[in-house]
C-alpha cells in the first residue's frame, strides 16, 4: 500500500519539468562532481607518489668529527654566593669546547638547507652548554664540515661532579654526552619544502685534554 503511494508520487514528479531536472539532471551532476574530485585526489596522490619515488629522499647524516677542549677550569664557588652552608652545587665550570660536525647529504636529487644545527653537551647527565652552528645550504652528494664553540661560563657543578671532572682532567680523558639536533628543509630545482624535519643524534664521547701529549681531541665515540 505504502509502496504504491510513493510510486504514484514519483510518477507525478516526473511528469513536471521541475521534477525532471532534479531527478534526471541534478543527481548525475552531483555524481559527476564527486567522480571528478575522486579522480583528482587519486591523480594527485599518484603524482606525489611518483615524485617521492623519483626523488628517493634520504636523511642527511651528521657525525661528530672532533671535540677539542681549549680551556677548562673547575673552581669553588665564592662562599657568599652559596645559598646555604651545605649547597650541593659548590663548584663552577668555565670552559671553551670546539665541536666539529660533518654533515653529509647523500641525496642525488635533493639539496638541503640546514636551517638550524646545534649540539648540546652534558657532563654526568647535566647540560653544561650548547653550540649553535651557522645555517648552511648543502648541495647534492655534498659533505660539509662545520665548527661551533660551546662556551661555558660559571656552570654550577655538584661537589661530586667537580671532583670526578678534576680527576678526569688529570687522567686526560673527559667523558661527555652530546645531543645533536638539526632542522632541515629539502629543495629540488625551484621547489623548496615548506615543512621542516628534525634529525637527532646522541653520542657518548671521551675527549682528551689540552695537557695530553696529542692535545685535546675526540678519543672515542659511541652514537
Ligand atoms: C660542499 O659544498 C660546499 C659549499 O657549497 C663546498 O665548499 C664544498 O667544497 C663541497 N664539498 C664537496 C665534498 O663537494
């Protein structure tokens, strides 16, 4: 009964010109637009996939090449600056450390912009300073070596850390940890990525001091 009624209503609609345009033309139009959109999305996705496969992007490789301690002193903090008699941070570190980083862009089709590059140094888990490198553009298949200086001024140290650091200096082998962070943009021809990517490398380092026979250099590294 209900089916019969609705069928009749449809027949009535079809007989009017307005009804005709909405059911015979309106729906196909909408479908056409939907299909066109779908095709466009699929084509765009395909184009992106082909481009990515053709460019075959590789991540840049960063290597800590050398670490040189050009100056290092551990001294007691002046008594009047201590907050309490048993302040655990009763020593200060002053130092200059040169960090040399090698950046390798192994891409055949992409050049990279190192828009930000920094190395953070830690002693015994505590951050002691950072080096910021000058941003640079790196061509395809290029290796670039850059240097930055970590300049440490009155960095507070725990009593136990200052004792172990003095002992390490006397042994000519200072153990440090490093964290490198690089922010990169890619470029191919006139196209330059609008987004950034961050890359990070952590290492354990052993550095000889200036009084060592060979001077201060990176002795050992585990990344
Ligand atoms: C890498 O690029 C820099 C700057 O464009 C250039 O000075 C250097 O010689 C290049 N290195 C190699 C190994 O091609």
